[in-house]
C-alpha cells in the first residue's frame, strides 16, 4: 500500500507543478512582470513553501536544542539540494533535448538575471553563516534585519529589468478557464493557491510513505533525515523547472531554482536568528562547501562566458555523490 501511495504522491506533485507553472505564467502576464520576476520571485517563493515549513515549524514551536538543530540543518540543506540535485536534473533535461536546442550546450537564460540571483544567494548565505559564529544577540539581530533589507533590494532589482513574460497567444490556456484567452485575475489566483495546496499535500504524503518504506526495509533513520526527506521537499522546484525547460523557457526554469536559493538563504536565516540562538550545527561543513562550489561554478560560467552551460549543471550530481559518500562513511 505504501508503494502505491508513494506513486500517488509523485503524481500529485507532478500535476500540481503543471497547474502551478501555468497559473504563475498567467499571473506574470497579468501583472506585466518579467520572466526573471516570475521565475525568481513568484514561482521560487511559492514552491519553496514545503521545505520552508520544516525550519519555520521547528523554530516557532520547537523548544529544545534538537528542534533548533533540525531547523538550522534544513536551512543549510535546502540550498545544497537545489545547487546539486536540482542543477543536475536541469542539465540532464537540456542534454536530453539537445537536438531541439539551437545553442546547445548553452541554456537560453538571461545571464544577468541568474547571475544576480546567485550573487544575492552568496551574500545572504554567507551573512547567515557569519551570524552563526557571533555571540552578541544585538549584532545577530542587526544582521537578521540586514538580511530582510537585502531581500527587499533583490525583489526590487528583479522586478525592474528583464524580458517580459510572453503574450497570451504564447501561453497555454489557463487550466481552470480553458475556454478563455483572457482569464480573470481572481481565477488565476485561485488556480495558484489550489496548486500550492496540492504541492504541499503531495510532498507531505511522499515523506510519510518514504518513512514507512524506510522502516520496512530497515533503512537507517539518518539516511532518511539527511537524504530522502530533503529530496522530497525540493520536488516542487525540480518538477516546475523540468516543465519550463521542456518548453525552452530557461530563465523561468533556472530562476525558479536560484530564486528559491535566495529566499531560503535570506528570509529563513533571519527568522532563525530571531527565534533561536542560531549556532552553526556540527556536520554542516561539507554540504556548505559543496553548495559554494556547485553554485560557484554556475556563477563563474555566467560571469566569464556570459552563458550557462548544461554540462556545468550536470556536475551537481558529482557534488551530491561526494556528500553521500562522506555521510555514509
């Protein structure tokens, strides 16, 4: 039964991702937003909700050190999963579609948009890590406020420039209004809220059944907590990006990942600083270093060559395997 529910949960996530990407594109068109704003802000924040709930619940309702460590570990782990597995999956999809892509192996992204995302990620991620080594509560809270200001600046810059979302004739009809080429804003918002609810439900069902299967198979609990559960909570970003990559909307696809990295490395640490003592968790050194390395390669590719190479994204698998090897040994 658990295996059937596992398949059902994956189906829920995939269907919800299709509905969400369709709705968020229409919202971007209605609000006259750029592709960078839609991918890096609307889609990124929306699909970051499942994994963001873990540290938020741990911080706000958890009273012990263990709960705080779970929350802090989740914040460190989320960007790691995105910069390794999500990058790899994106690169793999592009390689599979290479015959349909004129500039392969380069992705058709707006370099400035993705480069800006990664620059803000590095700044926010580093600031959050620095705060974990500071003893002064006042300095920590100042840094938390600074992180919030940084995200506001990031949102403003992302909204200002870039290529606009395509015209209505270029978009598939809104799923909840198939007969209309100009759906109402309220209907678009309803579709987005519905799809997010389905995403969260699918992710929760996936995690519950993975836990049950791991017990049946005798898989160690640390394997589940460090490897399987984070993959489940990052599924929305991965599915959304795959859908957009198949449509060759690369800025939306990669922005969905890098924008989520910014959100998770800026907003969530600021909340963690206010609700916990915010200390560096032992054992986080390797995923932190691997995150910097994987994201750094993508940033250098955009900075030096002004392109994002699919093979650069594929190296994310190598960094994830290094993490697995060091974790299991």
